[in-house]
C-alpha cells in the first residue's frame, strides 16, 4: 500500500488511502508498541504547507501522526518492513529522499505542488525566501549537499601527513571539492544532529523558558522589546533573538555601521555550508542561529550600548545553556582567544548527560 507522508519540525503525518486502512494501521502499530498520535493540521498550517482552499483535504480519520526523531524512524521503518511504500504527499514542497532516516519516494514532477517563494513583512522589514529555502527552517531544506569545501585553503607542504590522511575525502588534487561519499557522511551527521536538537527543544518547558528569558532581559539596563527593526538601523549594541517555537534564544552584539537591524538580517539570510553544520560532534553540536530562517524569530530585544561586546558574555551567562543557540562564548576577541587556548575552550555544547524523555 502506498502511504503519503507530510513532515514538519514537530510532526510526521502518515496518510492512508481510506479511513478503514488508517484504522487498521493505527491498531497494528499501537499493539506492537509504536508511537501513534491523532492527526492535527496545526503544524502543516503553521508551516504553510496547506494550499489555500484545501484545508478540507486534511481528513483526520485517515491520517495519523508518528511524531519526530527516533519515534518517527521506528514507526515509519515498521511500515516499510511490512511492505508499505512511503511517498511524499503533493503538499510537501521541499522533498528529500529520506525522512527521519527512512526512505521516501519522490513523486514525478506532474504530481508535485510547485514550490512558492515565501514573502512576508516581519518586524517592519520585507523578507523573502528562495526556491531552496523558505522563511522557516525545515528538515527537508537542512543539510543540503554542497560539494565545495568552505574551509580555509591550505597546502600539502604545511602538513603532509594530515593532507594524505584526509585525501580520500576529496575528488580533486587541491582538496577543494568533496567526494559524494564524504558529502553523504556529512549530511548524515548533520541530520542526526538536527533530530537530536529537535528532541531537545521538544523536551523544554515553555514557562521555564519564559521565566529565564525575562530574568535575563531585566538584567540588562536599557533592554527593550523591538517591534520595528527599521528603527534600529545604524544602532550599535546588544540584541536577543527569541525563537519561541523552539524555546531558544540567541545573544548577539554588533558595532557594524548598519547596526542591529543589519546584523539580524544577516542571520536571517545567512546559511551554514554542509561542512560547518556540525561543530564538534553530532551528539553535542548546537544548531547555528544562521540555519534558522526569518519567521523562526518571534521576538527581539535590544539595548543601545557604547561598548557592545563588553556586555555580551554577562548577558549570555544569564541564560541556562539548554535555552541557548550560541555556539561560542561572547566577546570581540573570541577568535584570538580560541587561537591561544584552543577552540574547545570557547565552544558551547548541547548537554546530553540527561536525555529528554520521549
């Protein structure tokens, strides 16, 4: 049986051809201990995947949710092992060959919905996605293959032993283009890290996050909530980007001539190359703020300061690490410090010592 699939960062929906078939699948999966939840269109609607006027096609009795991460992997794999085929639903506009580690068939072009270019007004600015990246981060657009190395160019003469050790990762003599195999390995690590971070976000308490956020904001003199970023063009200082859906925040500082407005726009439009998505190892790497998109940021706080970077670390230290997207400590001289004491001393990691409950 062909089962249609739709996926968001919070839910994975399985669409059966009929209500009776969906009921039978739910019963069998539940009996064997797999996680199956009632279908809810909210996640698809929030992700903009339901075309205008087609809300009635979401028929909960023939759809069920298998959650995300390891739960989704186990349930979807059980369906495949039972002889069913997973096929992307036509609502899914950004398609991958796998979802949560399980293969999904990409339908022919004629059976797909043409991807729209997302546009919105956000914090007083006109923001625009692209055909590859929308205005919200999704697993389907995360860890896209790019074979070109983003690392600083170097030469064999600098370290022949290391050069030869890494040679199998590259398909060119200059070590600038990765092999397909190495790109696949990088992508697998990045998606594993993505799933771990999503499970971490889902485990966090909204009220605890809000309390921690307010305490941190109140600790910084002059910190106010922003509703119009255009008023912060050319203003240097500290800023806090809040991603309420993920119970995460990011603390930044800037003395860029374009001010806080320009710096935040850079976060929204920037991307991390495939070889920089995981920093450290997949188990502890924090997802970069530049991997999230504009509409993932739901609140912004900022303070005008004469010496922006002096206040970055004190503000950052006010937040519990589990609520933070910062990958390194703050301060203007963090790169110089890393060169002296080593990168490990300035890195921040996701704590996996107490895994969240499913």
